[in-house]
C-alpha cells in the first residue's frame, strides 16, 4: 500500500469516530432534554391540582397521589341479627269456675273467630244461684214500691193533721167571740142590778155563761196544740217513709249487683275466643273435671294464637343501639322459607338494654295473610340503621396507620405538600369511613399514593373527585 492510500484510510477512520461521537453526544442531550421536559409537566399538574403554583423541589421527584374531598352524609349501615317469629297475640284459656267439661267444639288446629264459644262447662249450681239472685231483685223492687206507697200515706196523714189544726184555730176564734159576748152581757146586767132595774139572780146566770165561754175558748186552744202535735207526728212519718224508700232503692241495687255477679259466673261456664286465630293447644276432653284457676287449676284448657299478624323479634348489640329507632326498614329471611323475603319496619323497641347481654330487644310486625309464617320459625333480620346525615365520609383507603379508640389519621394536601391530620372516626363499612371530627368539606385528602409519604412530602395529584 502506498503512502497516499494510507493517509486517506487514516482520515476516513477519524471521520467515522467523529461521527460516532457526535451521534452519542446528540443522543445524550436529547435523552436528558426529554427527561426534563417530562418531569416538568407532572410537576405543573401537581401544583395546579393542589391549588398552588409553587414549583417542585429541584432534585426530588414528587410522589404521585390521588385525592378526594369528603362527602356529606354518614355511612349507610345495616346489621344482620338472628330473628324468631312469635304470634302477634297468644292466650292460654283457663276456667274461672269448676265443673265438668260438658262440650268442646274445637281441637288443635281449629280456626276460630273472636267471640266463638270453644268450651262449655256444666255448672248447675251457678245457674240456680243466678235464678235466686234474680228473684231477690224482684223482691227488692216490690219493697221499694211499698216504701213509695208509705210515703204517700204519711203525707196524707200530715195533710189531715194540718186541716185539723186549722179547724181548731177556727174554733178558738169562735169561742173567743162567745166569751167576749158573754163578758159584755155580764157587764151590762151588773149595771142594771146596781140600778135595781133587774133581779140580782140574772147577774149570776150571766156570770155562769161567761165562765162557760171562757172554758170553751181554753178547750179550743188545747185542741190546736193537739192538732199541731199530730202534724209533727205526721212529718216524722213522712221522713221515715222517705228514708225507707231510699233504703229500698239501695236494696234493689244490691240485689241487682248480686244477680249480675251470679250471671257473670254463669257466663264463665262458656270459654270464648279472645280474637281470630287458631287453637294451638288442647289439654282436656269432654267429661273431664275442670278445676278453676283460683282453686289450683294450673293447666289451661286451650291456647289460642292470632296469626293474621305476626311479630318477629331480634336483639341489637350495644354498638348499634344508638342507630335503631321505630320505622327503620327491615328485611326478614326465614330459614324454612328459602327465597322469600319479608319487608317491614321496626314496630317497637325496648328503649333499654338487657344488662346481662348488653342487647336491646325490638319487634317487627309482619302481615301473614297466607299463613306462611308460623310461631317458632327462625331466620335472620337485616336492619337498616340510621345514618349520621351531617357527618363527612371518605374512602376507607384514606386512613393510614391503626385506629385506636376511634382515633386515626389521614394525609391532606396543603399547598402541594402532604400533611398528616388526626381525625376522629365513626362507622366504617369497609368502603367508606365516617369522619366525626378533624376534616372539612373542602380538604383534599390523599386516598392513594405511588410512594412513601411523610410530613412535608411533595405530592403530584394525578386524579381526584369531590368525595367519591
């Protein structure tokens, strides 16, 4: 190879090296520029999402996060509790009187209506006692009529006595007039005797007549006193007769009460159904001697249950008691009736916890028109609890660390920086958590993050929604 050829090949090699170096340098600066451009764009997005234009710290990449705002309205809660079915009303029917079971028209499973006679007890002594009491009422009524008649007789006697008084008073006036006349005659004759105009014996006659008229007046006055005494006696008789009438009326009422009581015992001989329902128990047959409950009869004749409406009861644990109230929606599932759901609402609550179980009793009324529900069935009751309408909620993923005594923490974004915030938490259904205290509706709360967080960590918000 000659010298020109060697020089030409040397320069060609140098040119190739130079081109390769230039390409490498161009690739380095292109890659560096692209990396810086890509980093600047997310930092700007982070600042905008966090509500600040402060640039990221040079040399440290921001942690990519998702943020949400708390939602207003508590967590919808529901609990599932074991439940049992009982009759809405149920009664054991006992005998009030003792006697032989004369007639029994029903048996276990018989459908009955309110007021139907189910059992008839033979008790003739009570029937006779009722008849005797009825006769006593009739006698008392007759005595009351007699007492009323005696009042009329006494009043008539009193009126007669008053008339006699008036007659005696009139007799006094007549006797006094005669006496006055005799006095005048006596005085005139006495003057004539003094004048020797008439015989002195005529004066003695007039004196006798005057004294006789005086006696007659005094007798008339005595007659008035006697008549007035008769009036007083007649008044007393009237008062006595009126008192006797009051007593007779009271005797009538006493007799009627005794009759009604006897009739009640006769009515007790018939055992009637207290409501529409079904006979669920029978303990005696016709001809058996039935002992009254108050005389030691501890076994009921029959048991009747109302079945058109049933009660389903359950017990709510202490932690859920504050959120249960009458009217809460309820769904009942019965194990013996798979696939069927019974919708209702809480009808009543005990409003107090059992100190032994720390649970509260509640009941739900369920219509039973098709007689599907039977007393003793069991299943589960799903109770929709009240929610705190004014509480805030966040996704459960927002909480960091452990929760102790309803105290936890979250990270909030303040000017593009993550800051820990202590919060008081309420209900957590696994998806959302109630925040009782510590957050506001406008706080941006970190729900997810791509790297570790600490107080002061710069963050870049890549997505966010108003609390969803």
